């Protein structure tokens, strides 16, 4: 094996969170390496113009205002807005088994939008465009085959025979993180017994820059607004979380039958569904690492926690991790501390673990609340939704917290 260098910090995983962290750390003056299994050229490749549902990526994220502010500080948001993106001004949520409904409005909150729907690959591309002009050393197109602690350094082994060393290794390699396993950090996890079906549709009615979400006993259905380069408002990204048996039934339907079910699922809010893209389905599993840190090691984003997609908070929780870790490592640099100093890493864990657990518990509570069919429970949640919709100050504070405007 050949030694490819020693870094202050190595980030493994060039996705939305790992790339943002590496970029922020380089701006603080750290010597940073970024390891990504994909080819840089493919990550930087611009998407084709959206003329049909097939041209959109099926995986999208609802980026909160707080996450947008982070990306702006890194110089990446202008790359996001140069491509396809859809700021949404409204969000309508209702109970499919009752009459309860809540509508959130950006105008009521005196803000331009509640958030922005962005295709995941567009976020990664925008970040990598900035990385290309930074001091981050990128190791792309290569897999990590091992991670070990050797003295004061963490050593990373690459599939091509090279080794990389750093005082701190940050694992941003996703929910099934191999680095987390190699570091010996256990997780608490359980299967939701649900699958998320994702696809893109074109609807007869415009989405009105609104995110639509209907809750049912078997899971929530979300229509997230998309925009083409020419401003066409008739496209939406679909995330339909359903109990496993129901998801399998839906996936087995032909497009015409599935489209009919989808129109019924959203109760015709956007009119007829005119076209639909290829569908994808993936299992939903909640996972939370018992620790976010080890000697010379930290977890970030999905490597530390995965959450049900019903509130679209997964990417924003990851960017919350990035903000806090950048803050703690900036403080360490000013104090002349090593990035792997136990005090530094413990502060990161303390600041993020509680907040992430709170959000995960809230999402689990929502899921269980809408899965209940007993009449008293239905009456309670529908009455509560109608009551909350009429209390603008309370409703807007909840929205502001979700947007990251209150911390």
C-alpha cells in the first residue's frame, strides 16, 4: 500500500452533507480530504432540460430556510438556483379519514417561501462546483475498504491500495455506513414495515407552489412541487409511504391503474394525473447511532440517523449536523485544539443528539397518531388540526421551527 497523505480531517462520502462539511472546513483553514465512490465528472454533469416526467430525478429534498442559509454561506446556493428548483409558498396537510386540515402560508409568516424543493443530484452538483475551486483534495471513483485507529491518527484504506490518514475522520457514507460499523458504533433501529414509493407526475392543475400532504392509516402521500426551466407548474415529485403489503400491491399495478389510485389518494386536489415516470420503492427504517463519536471519528447525517420521510426533515437534520460540527471545529481551530480533541467531539454530540432524537420521536408520534382508527382518536386529531389552523401565531411558530428559523 502507498501512503497518499496525512490530513487534518478526512470526510468519507461526497453526498449532500459530506461535501458541504468538507467545503466549510476548508474555508476554516483545515487541510481536508474528501473521499467519494462516484466519479467527479458524473457528479458535475448537468441534467438534461425537463421536458417530461422522465427528466426529473426521483429523489428530491425539501430544503429549509436554515439549510438554505448554510448553503448560501458556502457559496453553493447560487448553483442550486441556477438549475431546477421550486420555492414553495404554501403547505396543505389534511387527514384522509376526517375533516381536519392545516394550511401554512409564507405570506402569513412574512417570508418569501417555506422552503425549496431541489433534486438531490442538483444539490450535490452545486456543492461540487464550489469544491472544484476550493482547497479540498478530492479522491473520487474509489471505495473505502477499511478504517482503523493507529496511534493519534485514523487510517483509511482505499480499494486502489492507497492509504489516507487524518486526525479526524468524519463518516458521511449513508444509513448503512460501513465506517460506523468499522468504528464499532452500535445503532438502535427498527423497521417501519413501510415502503416509500417515489416518482414524478404531471398534473392537469398547477401545483400553485404548494406542497400537498394527505395522511391515511396506511401512510402519508406527499405531492411536492417542481418547476421546469421554463417555469411549468404542472410537475410534482411523489413520496407515497405505505405499509409494506399495500406498497407491493401498488407497485405491481400498471401505470394506468396506479395513476387512478394516486388521483384517489390525493383526493383529486391537482386534477387528473396526465403522465407518470418510472416508479421506485425503498424500505423505510428508522436508525439512530448510540454514539455520534469515537476516538478520532464522528458520524454525520444519515450515517448517524435516518428518519421517516413524512415531514421531509432528513436532509435538514443532516445540514443541522454540518452547521454544529463546523461551529465546534471552528472554535477548536481558534483555540489551537486538535479536531479530534474529546472536548470538541463531545460538544458536537451533545448539541446534535438531543435535537435529532426529539425530531425522530415527533415523527414517530405523528406516524402512530394517524395510523390509529379508533373514533375518539380520529375526532381528537381532526379537531386538533382545525383548532391549530385557526391559531395563526401557534401554527406559524411550528412552521418557523421546522424551517430552522427558531433554534
